[in-house]
């Protein structure tokens, strides 16, 4: 990435307004909500687990059967997804290497059983990425495969992050 | 680095004096005072939710949920932090909670939907291409870019607010910048 591109991007970001006026209907809806009894919170952990299971199932199905379902995407998404592979610029690679280093250090702090499970999860993610890359080589125009490839980077980052955070008990979280 | 310039702008906007008397009244259960706080802070919270979710309807829901949560948590508001900062943290948590349940749907949906009429009072021409490109970023990269690049958070603050390691935050910002520059055709400049 060139410095000039960063400068131009920063200038464009700096021109964005941070405030956007919400629709008028919001305040009456808020009043209605706060003047009635609180509802029970949704079991988000269960919802997240279900969503992850769906994603894993969809990924396995698409990779093994090679029949991506139709999906709708906007033009901006198409431009980004088409260019998505992990960035190669030195800044990104340095940040990623630092995160991986921290991950490896923290992984060593875990008990052998947990460590084995995490390493197995990482291997699954990487195998899935390799499978998706091969599928993409055969079907380079498939937006679903592009999405899935992208999601493997997301999953790998999440795994690093989960391990780093789980082994950092003093991290302040509100 | 350009981030410094953005942070200075963001921090300058956050140094306005806070309405402490109104906040105190709201903490005591005065709904009219809470409405005054809503009128003052809702545009910032809605803008934040809009950029974080990339979807107008989701942003409306998150803004509503954030103010409801704020009302219910006012008694726990510690005046050591700024009210605006506290509100933003609630909004970010609301967006993250919502996204955990809907992540798959968000990732295969049309991320730019609902952003066509985002106003841009700060300049003559609305940078819709930039808004659309931001909304189309992968979720993790978008969250970090929005907080650090637009709302002036430091990496430490953004990592804490998003529940990420700081290294993840930095890597995601690099990723977001690269993707945005590619989407906007800035790499050739």
C-alpha cells in the first residue's frame, strides 16, 4: 500500500460526518420500551452457537458438493470480494505476525488437552481454506466460495483472538 | 501517520462540555431530561451504529436498544467517564451482541442496503462511494475502521470496546485500509 493512497483515504475518512440524524420515530419507540417491563435477554450464546453450526454445515456442504447457492450482492461487495485475499503489505504482515506470536506464546500456557483441541481447530480452518482455494480455482466466479474463503480468515483471527483474550485475565472489559 | 490527524479531529469534537445537570436529572429518573440527552447524543450514536452495522434498519434497532439499555443502566453511570463515551460503549456492545446472533445473515446480505441517504453535512458532495465501500467491508475490518478511522478511538480503546486483542485490531485496520483503497481505486494514486 502506498503512502499516497493512505493519505487520500485518511482525507476521505476525515470528511465523513460522525453524526447522522436518526428518524423521528425512534424516540417514541424508546419511550414505549422503557415504560414497560424489561424483557428477558435473548440467549445470545445459544444463538451464536447455532449460527456457527449453520455456517460450518453450509461450508462443508458447499465445499464437498461444489454447488453454491445463488446469493445477491451489491456492486461494492463484488469489487471487494473479488479482490479479497489476505493483504501483502509489510504493515499488515507485521501486525499479523505479532498476533500469531502472541497466540503461540499464550497457547503454550494452556493445558495439553486444550492446546490439542485448539491446534486441531486451526488445522480444520486451514484445511477448509485450502479446499476452498482449490474449489475457487475450478469456479473462480463463485461469490459463495469467495465469501467462504474470506470467512476462513475471519475464523482464524477469531481463534487467535479467543486464545489471546482467554489467557489475559487482567484485560479490562466492560 | 494520518490516523493522528483523524484522532485530533475526533477528540476535538468530544471536548464539548457535557450537560451534567441534565445527566443528574436523568439519573434521578427524569424522562424529560433523558429525552434532552437523547436529542443531543442520538445523532452520534445513530451514526456509529449505522457505520458499524452497515444497515440502516439494524442501526435504528441498535440505537433504540442502546438508549433503552442506557436508561436502565443510568444508576450505574460513573461520572468518572464522559457520558458520550459511556453511551458509545453501550452502542458498540449492542451492535456486537446483535451481530453474534445474526452474523451469518449479515455476511451474505447486501451490506450497503440502507446507506443511500446518509447525509454528509461536512462537505459539498456526499461521499456515498466511501460509505458504501465501508459498509461492504468484512465485519471485523469494518468495526475497527469505523472506531479508529472515523470515531477517533485509539487501538487500545477500540480493542477494549470490541473485545479484541490489540494486535487483532491493528491487523484488521490494515486489512480495512487495503480493501477500501482497492475498492475506491486509490492504489493507483
